[in-house]
């Protein structure tokens, strides 16, 4: 996992003052919170699953991040969801090249 984030990504606290300050100067924003994914409606279906190994939900539909986190096994054998900015960056670097090939 990355210990530092890329220079072009800045992590900020979400509050009205921060939004006002950063929104005008941003070209992209990642806004994530919570641990339960919202239901996604695709072709009338709301119960979609994400392939843990590939991030594929359906053809040309991919899941990543807090809604579809990677499950990691700890040294003690227990499992946990890999969430947070660094986990997101690591996962997107791992999966996106294959997605772009499709």
C-alpha cells in the first residue's frame, strides 16, 4: 500500500468552508463516506455483485473504492476491507489497466 499519495491528490476535510475553498480550483473531486454501498439500478436490477478479483460488476461497469473494497487477509488470518485513499489508489492501479483493455 502507498504510504504517501500522489502530489496531484490532496485529502481535505469535508465541510462548507473547505468546499468553498477547493471546489473552484478543482478539476476532479472524489467524495467518499460510509461503509455501505448505495443500491445501483442497472437494467432494472438493484442487487449487483462485484467480482472481487477483477472489480467487474457487469460488462463495462466496474466497482472500486469504499462501495466495493478489496478484502485483505491480515497476518493473523483475519480479513478486513481495504478502505481509504491509499487503498483506493493501489486498487485502481491494479485493476484499471485490464478495464482499459476491454
